[in-house]
């Protein structure tokens, strides 16, 4: 039997998939991607994202305010996120986080939004889904301080930040998620970070429609392509594909407990 894997982070509601969403999901299942988590990045779009999860058995969902949208969207409330989390297919809080690459001018509102999402994750016991770019110091400080105020679980999605941030997150027993970036020839540091990480703290994802792995780099990504990233992940971690698939699936089930098969 084909080893099964999980795409822990994709964006099936994006218009890139409007013309063939059921086919995209079917191709993923055919490629061995037994489950996928589609991420809502603006809370006003939560009903549309929820509908996709409700319509397709392999699809679960999470919702939050993306840091690049934090200044343009109404600030989420803890109660609002907790209410959404009552849905049986709602499995994570986010994505949230900090992004200073393009939106450093909204750093303060991003921090405020992040702390709200942390509080909701702590309250619901659902994993926090973090986007972090060009904000390593603030990210490490906020998450460590918040964790000291009360434990929560967390995945650093599409991890491509510094080895120092990776170590700090792993020290908190957080998870790192490997995306198609790890398949790019120049991503040696990213591969080294994952090679040094504990095997029980690794997930795989596509972040589709973005960041398609080799051999599809530069094209639209889709959940089926998780298999290409997982093949590289297995090589990096010194495991065969079936072992890596089983390990990352077990990791996903531990973290995203509401989506456990």
C-alpha cells in the first residue's frame, strides 16, 4: 500500500483552485495525501473556508488573521476564535504571527493580534499556526514569554527562518513544518535545520498555491505535491519514505488532535 501523508497547511479557498477544487482534492488523495488542513487568513472569510472542509471528508480547517493583513482587518477577539473552534472540523488557531519583510510598519498591531491568537490557542488547546518572516527576535521573545504565562502547542509553518529561532522553538517543544522550500537547491540551511531537529517535531505542508516543490517549482502548488517535499524530508532525516510518512503523520495526529484519523 502507498504510504499516506498529511498536508498540514494549504489554502484551498484561494481563487487559484476555484475552477477545479474537487479535482485538486481528489489528486491529493490519489497521491497519498489522506488529510489536508486548509487555512483561513482573514476571519471574515471563515464561512467559505468552513464550507470547503464540510464538503470534503479529507479536508479540515483553521482560521486566524494573517500578520500581513493585521492592519487591514478587524482585530480578532479571543471569544470569536473560541466560538469558531467549536466546529468539529476546526483544528487550529491561525495562521497568525509576525511578518516584517513587507509589513514592518504594522509591527505593533501584528504583535497585538498574535497575542490574541495565543490566548485562544491556550484556551482551546488547539495548536497555534505561526507565520514568521524577518521577525526572529520579536517572535522568539513573544512566544517564549507567552508560553511562560501558560503552555500552548504551536507549529512554525513553512519554516525557513534562522537556526537560532528553530532551536528556541524546539526547546519549547513546538513543531517545525517543512514546505517545498526545502527542495530548492540553494536551501541548504533549511535542510540542515530539519536534519538537526527531533524526528517527532516535524510536519510537512505545501502552503499551496504557493511554493511548489521541485519538479513543479514556479508553477501553482497543490496538496498532491506534499509527496515531493516528503521525499526530500525523508532523505534529509535519514529515513525511508514510508518511515518518514508514518512519523510525520503521527506528529500531525499528536499536534492536530481534532483531525486524528
